[in-house]
C-alpha cells in the first residue's frame, strides 16, 4: 500500500478535482494572499495551515502566496480558491478558470536568514539567495519582517550593504541605454514640497543629457514626484513606450511601479514602512540598487538635514554620505552627494495640485514662483550638468539658470508632458479641493520653525495625495515676521470629514512655531 506522502505531487494534483479561481477584492499591499474555505476537501486532504506558503497554478502560470483560511462562503466557497488583488494580478488568469494549489517548498535561503537573526555576518552568496527568494515572493510577511529587523538591529557593515545592494540590482529587469553619461537624481525624502526632480529633468534634458527619471508614488507623504507629475500628464506607462519617449526627448517623469527594477526592494518596503524601519544600510541598498538596475551611470543625491527631516545632524549626514559613496564606488556608479537645508518645506504647496502649480510657476518664470524651489533646483541641476565632461566644474549653475530663464526648460517639459499624455492643468487656477480652513498666528512674533512632519500629516488628513487638490498652501517661511491673526497657511480638504480631521490636527499642533527672531536657528549646509 502506498502512503499519501510517497505519492508524486503532480500525480496527486491530477487526481484531485481542480478548484475555481475567484477574485477577492482585498488590497493586501504587495503580498500575494490566497483564500480557501475551511470545509474545502483540498484543505483537509493537503493538511494546509493558515499563513502557510502555497503554490498556485492556472493556465500554465504559477505564483507563490500566503494562505488564509475562511469560514464565510460569501468570500470563497468550498470549490473555489480566492486570490487577493495583488495575487490575482500576478497570476494573470481569468476568473472562473480551473486552478490548482499545493504546498510550496520552503525558501532555500532561510538558513542564511536565521544566521543573520543570530547576528552573523553574511556573504555575497547569502544575500543573493535571500534577495532572489524575496523577489519570487517565497518569504512570508513574518519571515520578511524577521530579515528586515535583523538587518536593522544588526547594523550591516559596509561590505554587507554592498552585497545587499548588488543582489537587489541583479534581480528583475536591468537596463542598458548604450550611452554615457546616463544621469539621475534622488532625494532621501522627509521634506514636503521638494519637487526639484520636475525641474531638473527638463533642464538637463534640454541640455542633452539622458535622464530617464522614474519616481515613486507617495506612501507616507502627501505627494510623491509621480503623484505630482500625474496632475500634468500620464505617468503609468509600459516600459517599452517609456524607453522610446526617453530616447526621443532625452528624459521622462514616470512612475516606476511597472518597471520591474529591483523588485525585491518593493517587497521589502511593504514591511519597512509599517514598521517605520529605515536603517542607513537598507536606505542605501534601496536607492542605489534601483539606480543601477535603471542603467544610471551618474547619480546626484539630495540629502536634506533638519530637526524634522530624516537626517537630523551634520555628523549623521557625513556618515551617511560616506556609506553611499563607498557602495556607489563598488557598484561602479558615479555619485555626487549634496547636503541641503531640510529645516522647512520647499516651495509653498504641499499636495499634488499645489506642488504642480509651484513647479509650473518656476518653469514659466512667474513672478509668484517660490524662490526657494527655484534656487534649490538650479543648484542641483548645475551639479547634474557638470556630469557632462564638456561642462567645466563651477559652470553648471549659470548654465542651468540660462536654460530655465530663456524658456528651453519649459519647452522641454511641455514636450515631455505631451509625449506622456497631457492632462488639462492651469497653474493659475489649479483644481483645489472645495473645503478650506485658514490657520492663523496666535500671537505677534517671528516664525522660528516649520514642522515638516506635522504639516505633511495635516495635508494627508485633508486627503492628499488621493485627492489631487487636497493639501496645505503655506503663506510663511522661517524668519518671517507675523502678527496675531495673520494667515500661516490654508488647508484644502476633499470632504467635510477630512477637513474636520485636519482641523483637529491643527488645533493640537499648528506645525508653525512663533517666537522672537533670536530663537531662529539657521542651518549651515554644504554640498
């Protein structure tokens, strides 16, 4: 008599009645989840357990998923297998088709992950195995969390950060533009309204440098570059179409979510963000792996420092810069790190439509264009232009200013917008959310601080970035003198409830400190 455990899995699969695929409308945020009814014959026969990793097959395709067991037939019936939105999209099979499910083999890299949990130093091959399994969705959220926390608490040494970065860049698509330099810019984040990429790309592309800029959507901020650009043009584009656009116009401003560049990074972020884990090693690996995979040869890194930024002090900034420089050098990437002032938001607007207004006002040389956004963009664009071997060091700023002032940057931006699929937008009358709240000064004095985190939180409570017209429109900067009752900023909310949430946050903390001019702290930053 043959024992069940000795039966070939494929033969056993053929002997069982297939299940019917059902799409379950649940967003599981970058995790494949399968749903099976507890009374399903397959569940009892296979000995499945909740949260086990399973392999799902349909129409010759396969995915790995985490199993959830349900008792409600309204979710899935006994003859059905449900898939979350992420899993359904990954499998790419028609609802109602036959589908099979079996136990998944445990990831081969789990022993290496356990060694990292024990505090051991891992090799290049260890990291390659772990990242390959993560990209193939072989790790459960629990195992992913264990790896992320182990790397955070264990503080990867700089060789390990290089191994992690290299491994992440080698999984998924890796591009070669067949020319040099291929330039890019990245900011480590934490400063609202910092939409310099939307100014840098048209400036450097107008000069002739290749700048295929793919950006992220907001996860915890009121707007990402892709969210703000989407106010002006389509950002979700097939990569082949995007490649042709870049070759024609020398630049783009698109969402990187469909590019399959360093896919393990997207999976790791789905765990890091809820845990608020953003260790230096993981930050470096995340940023540099995507740039290498995208075919960049030269990268400008904006590293803001400030009391409410990701990096709080100059010594911390220098340590992070050295780590970035070491790993970039090992990866063969030319890197220029610019330390900037992150003590307050950049520009006036916080939220997609407000930020798009600021960008277009700078490009059109509008008299009300925010000067801080213009000056920072020119400084960074100048450094990027100096990646061109024909541009002498120190000449970049003046060249960038000329390209902006004479309209070449605006012409290039309009060409990119048209090529990506323009959306109607008037910077003089942006589509702002209908419910408003004016927040005013409670006393006379000087603005001594603007809290990036609180102002961003207020903008998100108002509905940004989901509602493109929601956000915060600033009326003051650090150092401004204000009188009691003078407007500090206006909140635009998408609904009455969101306005209430934003008002309650403002009542707890306006995010604007008012005191004497002697209380103003100026940050001295360097490139």
